[in-house]
């Protein structure tokens, strides 16, 4: 069978890119899920999209291939190319171009469109199998759902015509270029014609593109107030679970780029966070009659939520941080106010400002707290583990840089 770079199941290539080129750095001999030929076919597909970003190294286990690129040097996320490789049939291509062409200036029913297609467009292709009315009608309905066509009633029949594009793309060029690289579901914007001579990103999370299909399915379920059945795979435990929950909101880390889904777990009867890259499939369920009640839980939860951890049994940790602010350092106060999330900021004296917060898991705050090292006057937390870890890390860093052990009190 001839090799083709086109794919039917994107989830398969999504898993493959992660496991072998990003997380695993595995060699050909370590691929034991299927045959070596399967490994070669998948590698060649990925290579056709990402070839100039692929590198390899040789060690005792063999040749290991991985991705290596500088996000500041590329104008568009190269992983978007994988979405353009979905397989299609000859009939898909014929219906796509011919239907959109014939409906550009006129409105036709499915029956009229089928007759026009066979009579005017396919008369010079006698070897091509003529589509039946049912096939054409399904394609017309699909394009109506996508917004490519509009539908109107003509007596007892439905007429379709091309949707009018009133968007001035020239005026939106810069916005499309920016948000297709920075926002979730940027793959949508990447398909629109635009130039990107302006934007480069130092901190850029290219792998988010691989989760676009899962995010879109979840957004559609959220729009319709439906519960979802999620198949979750844990790389660490090499195990798979199924969870049924009502999706509430997405959380995206600005530090790691990881994307999380917060949902209300119906069996456990509590909110739960799940990483999007662990979701293997999304199955839409029934309309949730308690949707408003669950959204109320979300509003209550966010009052004391710092990141994506709810701690043990949703108990609260109280934390206070006093920092020194010099006469010309108003920017520190501005930063505290900007980044306080669910906390409060008050002035203690002329050069001391206090941040305080009640959060579900104060351990999540440690990376943020460390950014104030050198200005911290006092740090207290009802969870002693947090302060102990903070000062232990300081001591370890002091030792690493040749300290005498007396620098940390």
C-alpha cells in the first residue's frame, strides 16, 4: 500500500508527537505498541510537517528523534500543519469546490444542486461516480452548520446559498496574526489568510495546538449545558480512567502553558481539575438540569482559588507576606495589586506592604513568593509545610552557591 501523509484519527498523531518527540525521545526499537512499519509511517508523516525542526542524537539505545526549535524565530506554530493533513475522498473534494461554486450566486435545493452538479459540472468526467441526492443533502447540511452556507425555506423544501462574507480581513490582519499564535484554538485563525511580520513570542507554548480538538468539543458541550464523558490517560501510572462531569471553565498557566479543565464530577460530587493533554476522548452526554447550581459552585470556589489545586478536603491556608518597598519602587506595589488574584494588599507603614490571602493550597504560591526574595520581611502561613519548604529551598540555594549556612534565618 502506498504511503500517505494524510490521517484519519488526529488523536493518534497527537499521542505520537507527544510520546516520541516531546516527552519520550524514544528510539525505533522502543516502539512496541505496533509494528516497526507503523513507527516508520508515523515518523514520516510527522517529518513531512515538522522536518526542519526535527533533531536526533545517537546513544546506546539507538537513534532518538525529537523536536527542537526557537519560538522567537518562527512566525506560525508549525504543529498547525498536522490539522491540515486530514484524509478525504474524491467525492469530498468534488462536492466542496463544485457546490460552493454553484451556490455562489444562486439558491438551490438539494435536488436541484444534485441535478446541476451532474448536468453541468460532471458531464466531462464520465468515469466519476455521480453523487446521489442523499449524499449532496448531507454535505449541504454540514456546510450550513459550519456557516459556509445559509438555508431558507421555499415552500416545503430548503434552499441553500453561499453565506455572504462581510468581514474586512485587511482590517483584521494584525489581530488574526496575534491571536492565532497567542490564544487557545489559534489553529482556527491560522487557516485564515494573513501575514505575520510583527509578532514573535519569547514565552510561547506550541503544544497547546495539540489539544485544540478536545477544547473545541468541550466548549461545544459547555455551550449546550451538557455533561461529558472523558477518557483520561495517565502517563505516570500508564492507566486509563473514565470520568463523567459537567465542564465549567478552562484555566491556562502563564508559567508552564498547561491547560486545565475544571468540571463538577457527578459521582464524586465535587469540583475536579483535569489536564487537557491527558484527555483521550470527549463524549457529549445529556443536558444537565443542575447547570446553574454547578456554576454557583465555580463562583464560590474562585473566591479562594490560587491555581488549580483545591488541597485536602477544600480546607483553607492563611498566608501573609510583608515586603520592603523603597521610596521609588511603586512598581512593586502595582505588581502586588496586579497579581494578587484572591488576596488583599494593604500598606503597613511607609516602606512595608502586606499581601494576605486565604487559599485552598498555599503550596501553589511558592514559585510566586520566590520572586520577592531579597525584599521579604516576614512570611507566615497556617500550613507550616509552606514556610518550611520556602526556607529549605533558600538554604539549598545558599549552599549551592557556596554559602556558609548562616545566610538563611
